[in-house]
C-alpha cells in the first residue's frame, strides 16, 4: 500500500462554482462572493474557479449555529 505524501492531491475532489451553489442551495453569485471575500478557499483554473469538496464541507461545518 502506498503511503500518502504531504501535498498529495490524488484524492481531492474539485467542484465548480455551480456544483458548490447546488450543494449549498444558494446562488452562484453567493458562492463567488464567498470566494472573493476569502471566506471559501478556491483555486483559479484559467478564467474559472474550483473549490475542494473538503473546503465546502468545512465551511458548512463552521457556519452552523444554535438558534435560541
């Protein structure tokens, strides 16, 4: 079994802005705003952005709060 090396990206799942918006049930504009405000890390590929699934899940985990 091969061991993982630091920086190994072979298991990383990248999502498009549209996929992130769909997963979070928000508009694409909201996702762009999160990316541009550095609230959601993203990688720029040409003229588009990609966000890792782990970063989306982490953002959602941190965003939960208890009401009441």
